[in-house]
C-alpha cells in the first residue's frame, strides 16, 4: 500500500470533489481517494507506487491544478 497527499487549488463545492475523485480513481492501481474540500488536500491510496505526473494529469483533466504534494 502507498499513500500520497496532494494540494489541489480551485475546488469550491461537492461537484469539484466528485470530479477530482472520479478522475483520480481511474488511475490504474488507485484503491481510494479522499478529498478535504476546506484545505484542498487530496489523499490517494494505491496498491503500488503511482506517479505524481499521473495524479497531476488526472486533476488537470477534472479542471483543477495540483500545487503541492
């Protein structure tokens, strides 16, 4: 198991959380995505190493940006 937390900017509502969760969950190996809307923290749990680039691309696809990890 591997867990990484990223800071995502631009999320303001439940729809934002759903969009990011949906896109990141599609990454192969991801087993859980937890989003904390007030802080912008997105915690990704996977059954192996997931590249930061894959997470950043998924977040961009949802319409947001990763500003830290």
